[in-house]
C-alpha cells in the first residue's frame, strides 16, 4: 500500500475536505498477466478507496460527521430528488419494495475486484470516466442493483462500497438509485468468519480504521481491527444494515441466493428488518442482542445461501419441475414476474431458466473467482401501452477492459 493512500485514508477522516469527485486513472496501456492486474487494482485503490468518497458524501449531508475516524459511510442526502418510490418498515430498515421509472441494471458478485466493478458500471452505461479520471453518474433515472458479495476473495472491498454509495447519492439527484444487497459473504464477515479475506483486504480495512502502514505487520492487531469494523454494531456492519436481503423493484425480485415460498411466507420485509437489526447490534426487550433470522442466512435453504435456482443446470427434469414450481409460487406471493440471483458462478455466462422467471447473473467476474469477462443485465420498462419489461444481457468481449461499443445481446423479451 502506498504511503499516499495511508495519508488519504487517515487525513481525510479527521477534517472535511472540499467536495471532490471520485477519480480513477485510465490505464495508458492494458497490461496482461496476474501481476499487471494486481498492479492496476492497487492503482485504482489509491484513487477511490477508503475515506475520500466517505467524507465527500458525508460532508454534503452533515459536515460535523466527518470529525471521527469511525464515521459511518455516506447516506443519501435528504435534499436529493428522486422519482424512485421506496417502501420499508422504518427509517432504519432497508427498503423492500421500490418503484423505478427508468431502466434497471443488475450486477452480480464483485468479490473485491474494483476494476470489474468500474467496468460493470460502464457496461451498464451509468458512469463515465473522464480523461482526467473523474467518475460521473450518467445513468439518469436508472436504478442499479448489485446482488451482494462485494466482500472476500479480492483486495478492494471498502473502495467498492464507497464508490457505490457515492454513485447512489449522485443518482438520486436525477431520479435514479444504486442498491447493494447483502450476500452470504457479507453475513460471514459480520459473523467474524474471515476465511476468505485476502491480505490486501485486511490491509484496506486496517488503513480505513486509521492504522499506519507499520501497524500492518501486527497481524493480531489487523485482525482485531477488522473484527471491530464488521461485528454487529461495527461501522461496516451498520453500513450493511442499510442493504436489503430481498429487494423488489417494480415486478423484478432480487435476492443473492434464491427465494423460496417459505421465505415469502415468513415475510420479506421481516427478513430485511431482522437482518438489519442484527447487523446494527440492536438490543431486544429481553436484554439480548438481535439475532439474524435463520431463513436469511442459516443454512443451504436460506436466502443468502440457497442454490436451488442459481445452479447452472438442473440435474433432472424432476428437479427442474419442482424448483420452477416453487419459484412460481414465491413470485406470485410478492407479485413478481422474475427473480434475479447471484451467488453461484455461471460458467456459460448469464442465463435464465423456468421460462425466463429466474436470471442467474454471477459470472465469476472477480479475479479472485474466475476472472471472467463482465456481464450485466438490463431491464427496460415496457413501452407505452405494453405490459412486460424487456430483459437483455450486456456483454463485454473477452479481452475488453472498456464497455464502449460492446456487444449487446437481447436475451429475452418478457
């Protein structure tokens, strides 16, 4: 980690700087190979990770909030106008139902790969990066939904979170929004399970918390600092408490792993509220701390861990019949027409099943997973007088690092 980044992380958390745009520097040449890829990620990390976006967005909403090194990541400013209508249980709980007026862009698991996060946003045509490296929201009233698993397997976690939160603030000024879901890797970290955390991500969280580069040699200290950030009630756990576990945008349902009738019967608003309460470290009337609902993350049938619908292929027609029938029941209960999931890398790329009722969009794009080319899906509102939205897959070419003039394949006209 560069010394300049350390100063950026620590210095900006102490005093509020003048508002700045996030900056990424375009590569002069596209290097190849693992070492070149790691170098480019470090360079992007130096530009937008950590506190720069945090303090910019917080200073807009509340300049006094940036004095502490443990300031929470940015919440959208109340002054921002938006045509996106949100319905939730309380001001503290994440939204469950959202009405969007424009396009929807869905992005799968990012797993600490900032390069691919930026590429996915460019591919969805919601950001531009100037010659000077400034990132701008150009998506208008588009709603972006990232399916969770920002954490683990890659080095840049907080940088991605900050980028997405900054873009949410900017998008809301134009009637759009950017949402992140909680995936199983977010819940693992809140549980203190760091088995998939990379050394670079440990360093990033330590520097974010205010440690110096020399402190990074103390492994026990670095681990304790990460635990303090991610435990229930910690800064980053509280940040994740703003993320839905299940989100319904118009007639499209988003969940990291899957959605079963039992989840809907339990109540998706209730799931969102209880996960949020656990991550915030809320006290409950009996004097104990709030616990996560089992159906959200407790086993292989939970929302975050379920692979019934995210497996690339059903083993038998019998399995397919029962999975698709269960999906149909779950969607009917929330008045949804389709489910979008991540969680399980699709070796053949984005695909759909169950008569286009489930879309699987985790393509393993992170260099920590499969390092595959970026793909996103776009859901376009029905034309005037029409009833059904159009869903299409937007793909980058295998060797592309830019979304300009990439191939767009219409996958389904639902």
